[in-house]
């Protein structure tokens, strides 16, 4: 209160104008200035003139310090307001299926422990559909990947991790006893289990990059069903690192040699140019914390 009154009087050179600006009475402004001068050992901050006031030398020295303190207090009020908004706000986010296998649940549990009053809703979907929902304003954030060749240029991308691949093979497969990473070309003649009959825009893009077109024998969309087909010896399947921990025990994972870089990147996406909900930034921070431990 003291500093606010002091800065307004210094700015206008008048107790009357300062009082009008603050919405106070002139006597209230005078009391605040007198209290501040008393707290400073009785040092006068203004020369009282016939018309208005003028800063003394001590007053001129005090101005930059008062401005710095006022700015700090304003910043604190703004940050506290943001904290209140997060605490009582909402978060609507979506994620692709394999991110839901480990990354998202761990991040969501940590976020809710820190922000128990935030109302959270979650959707699952493929990256292109999630981005459409994000653009339409139905989501505040989407956890997406570079699989699917979705156009990402229109979004603000917050990098979470680069993901490597595994090949899931049945326990009876010769590669089930293999140690170390393999090139996908070793499985060029294999039957594959995939979510699409075409490898383009799927994890099997990695096979195309290595010079062969995989033979998709079984199109299976649901992840646990894919594992069942592999375990029964009906084919092999690519597994992203995020889903590796959820693979059933009768399936063996063999790491794929990263030639030309990781198979895909994973991002938290927001709409560029749109002000995010207060809970978005804290949730991205938690996603990054969890992603750092899962690399």
C-alpha cells in the first residue's frame, strides 16, 4: 500500500490526482506517504509545494527500488493466480494407444497427485484424429507421434522422447534366442501382423526404409490381439519401446537396429498461437519427467 501510493504521487506530482487514480481519499494517500516516511526514519520523500508536490533527493533514490518491488509483487500475484486456475481448472487431452501403455498413466498419476482438483478427461486415438480434435478445440493437448505421416507443422510440438523399435516373435522362433539388435531385413520373408494392410504410415515404414515391403498376413488393430497372433506363431509384429513393458510373457522382443535414427518421435502437441489452458504446461512438465525415466 505504501509503495503503491508513493509511486502514484511520484508519477502525478499530486496527492489529489494520485488519490483519484487509486480510488482513495486524499487523506488516505497522505497517511500512506507519512507512514512510509516514518518507516524510513522520518526521511521526507516529497517537497510540499503551493501546487502539488515534488520528489526530494531521497524520493528520487527510492523510485527505482519501489518500482522493482511493485513489479515483483505484481508477478507474484499473477503466478499465484495461475496456480489457483490450475488447481480449479480442467485438462482435456488425448494420446495414441502405445503412449497409454506406460508414459501417459505414469504422468497422469503424478499430475493428479500434485493437482488433485483439476478435472481431467482423456481420449485415445490415432495421431491424425487426435490432431483434428485438438484443432477443433475439443482437446487442450495431444500426445502424438510421427507415425502416420500426419502434418505437424501447424502445431506447437513439445518433444518428449525418441522411440526405438522391437520385433515381437513367438518363443519358438529362431530369433527368440538371439542376443542384441537385428536388421529388419532378416525378416523380409516373414508374415507380419499389423494394424493396416499397407505399411505406409505405420511402424512398418521402417521396413520400407530398409528396402523391402513386408507381407502383412494378418490385419489386427487391437494391441493385445496382435500379441496373441504372434504368440500363436502366425506372424511377427513391430513393437514400439513405449509398449515393450506390456508385452505378454510368451512373446519375445528383439531390438531393431536403429539405422538412420530412431523409428519415431513422440510429442505433446498444442495449437500454435492459441493460449493454452493453465493445466497444460504443468502436465507437459510431468510428461517430460516420466519420458526422461523411460528412455
